[in-house]
C-alpha cells in the first residue's frame, strides 16, 4: 500500500496544503519551514493506530492541541488530515478532523472521521451512536480493533510506519547521557535492542548486506557482527584492516558517526515496513556516499516483500543531483499564511527534462532571500 | 515577457547577470543554474543548456579568464554541441566578472571610499581584475571592505572570506550598469546581445 496524496488543514506550520506522494518522495525547503512537521503527520496517524496508541495520547504527546494546531488558524480551529491510499486497484481515503472540546479537560473531539473504499463510504462519523454518546467522539475508529475491522488494512499500514533518524551520539553515549528512551525510538537510542529482537538468521543476513555496503564506503572496514556482552547487552562489533593487524574488534561506541548512520540507513530499509520516513539521510555522510543514497534505496528495497514507500527530507545537493523524478519532489516554502507546499511547476519540469537535476533546478529555491546577511549578524 | 534561464559559475556572477537581465525589463528569469555544479562543469554539461534553450532563452556566462581569444573560446564550445540552438546565448566577461564591477568607477569608488582616479579606465585589459579589487579594497577607507575583501595574512585563499558577500551587496545596491558598460566592451557586448532580442 502507498499513500498517494495528502491534504492538511491547520496541521502545525501548514494552514492548507494538498500534495501528491510517490513511492519515493523528497521533501525540500529552507530551515524551520516544517519538513519534520510534514513527516510528523505520518507518525501521528501511526500513533493513533498503533496498539497502546489513540488520538488523545497522540495529541498529548505533541504537547496538546495548541502546539499541534497551525498558528495561522484563527477563525477555523479544526485540524484536518486527509490521506489517499492505494493498494493495487483498491483505493482508500482516510479523513480525520478534530478540535478541542473547549471545556473541562479539553479532550479532543472528532469532528469528522470518514473512511472510503473505492468511493464507497465505510464509515462516516459523527454517526447516530456518536450523537447518543458524545464521549465516543474522543476516540477514532482507527484506534479500535472492533470498529476498524472493515478498514483493518489501512490501520495496519499506518501502524507500520517507521521513522528513523539515528543520532549517533545517543547510541554511543547512551550511558553517559542517561536519558529515557522516547516511545518508538525515533532517534536510534535503542537501535541495538531493535537489532536484538530480530530473528538471528534474518539479522545475520541483514548484517551481511550492511557489511557489504560498509566495506565499500569505508575501505579499511572488514567485518561486522552482532554480539551480547556478559550482562546480555546487545552490541555491534566491527573489525578494521588496521596498521596494527591484531587490533581486534571495535564496539559501536568507537564507530564513526558516518558508519553508524549508514548502518541505520540500510537497516531501516531492510526492515519489512511499508512506509519509511527518513530525516536528512545525508547527515554525517561523505558526499560521495550521499550521491548513491537513491540507488542504495532502490537496490536494498528491490525484491522486498512489502513494496516500501519512502519519504525523505533533505538539504543535500549530492542526493538530489540524481536522475530523480521531478514529480517526486515537494518544495515547502514559508508565506505569511503558514507554510505552503508545491511540486515543481511546468517550467521547472521542462528544465529537468532538458537534463538538469532536481538539485540544480529546485535547491536554489530553498535559499532564504537574504541569506547574504546571515554572516553580518 | 520573454523566458530566459541564466547560468553562471559562482554567486557573484549570478548576482551580476541577474541584475543585468532584470534591468532590461523584458525577461522573466525561469532558472538560475550552473553554480551548484561548480566551475568547469557548465562546459562539460553544455549540451544540457543547449537542450534547455529549445524551450526558452538560456544565457550562459563564462569568464574568458586567461584564454587568448573569445571567438576561439566560443568556437571550442560550439564544437562540443551537435547543433547549437539559436536561443543559447553566451556572455563572456573579459577576463572575469570583476572587470565589469571595476567598470563602474564612480560606484566602486563610493563603495570602497577611494579616489576614482585610482581605478583603471579599461578593466577588460586587466589580467587579474580580482586581484585589482582586492588591492583597491586594501587601500580604501571602507573598513568593512578593507577587512573582508582581501585574504587574511598568510591565507592560501586569493580573496577574503567576505569577498563574495560584500561584492554581491555592492552589485545589488550600488553598481550602475549604464556607467559600467561605457568602460567595458565585454559588458557592452552582453547587454547589446540581450537588447537585440525582441
């Protein structure tokens, strides 16, 4: 299943946007324009759909409705998310709109929850039950196993959304930093435990794949393996061809940031999830490697049982200096009325058809107008 | 409005060419290309620019640098093309865009705070106009330019770290195309080329 289109109203920076999504989608834009907030929509529906999730908690975890709603939302304070999905011939639409109750505990009330399958309405809320018992409007049908049985497919799809933005320092200095892990581990703190839960045979096969990539990217690198220490804690160990031949194995806390990022990137692609969100995969990586990220994605995903959709936010010219389909790019740009989103226009697509890369055509548009002045501050 | 894309090798050239094209008030700039590619790559990828010029005008700006002859330089580029499109235009500063900047003597003397007579009359004939600007900035009374345009002592760089930003500011705010074209035949040639397009 893939998400083919997304409409947002009053979601974080976005007052009103309507964009198409492809099996690979690249999100570009200047800093603080809302690239992470864009990705957060998909994490949000996951947080509703996953077990132990739910709408109230998903909103709470984001600091409540006031943090989640667009600042530009004045008269109309409803937040609305519409997702269009496709699996083969089957088309789904999931629409959710909600706002705060405006009294008491400020619970979140659903103002609309609509599911359509091939244009036929599967659910359309509020319905008569909701009218009888208003409390029902505090829970989506998406989060309820009994209620979502006619659209379990999309509920399962949402639950499987993966976000990985591996922060090497969190992994390397886990003990020293000593902060609690965030639910779903978006920043890779618990990456090793994630590795540990995968069946040994699968894990070894995946590590062999990662090892093959690494030995190309890091020439002195020779071997990668999964180990548990005496206390049973999981570790990654790598061996390098070294000037000291018996230098031995190194643990993950000695890996370079780039090595860890590359391991995280390939691992996330290998996991059998349907929608993968990648935040700036270029970080810590040499441009020569970044250049190949689109190809690494294709070759790693090839033959995967679940055809995966990947949404990537990036600033990287090296990454976009590829033969990427111009239609798969979403440019976010700030306006007085919140962030707007658009695809390349006909002029820009024509320029790409003439042979220019998305990096050449689109990235210059993400540069703030007065960027020259930044050095004078 | 006529559609045009411009291509240049660095941000200072881009700012200068943008101002020139905009000054004619008949073009809509569709793309600003080239500089993310790095220098030298424009010529390598010239066929792409040629392909784009099937859609609309494309002006490619390439410094002559130390090459002896402009016609010969352009001929060497044309030879790389299967068939040069009519709308593919070339702008060739002699020897680099800095001579166009030097060509507005009044503007530059106001900016650097230096006597106008210290600035050369025929900047297209300078072998190293960049170095010229650096030396003028060193002598000028504009403190910011004196500190930012020349390289730091002992630096391996040819120009200072604020060079592009300061000169771009000058081009955008002060530089006069009309004053400059009178002193630079190569700038005048680019302008005439753009003026002829109807």
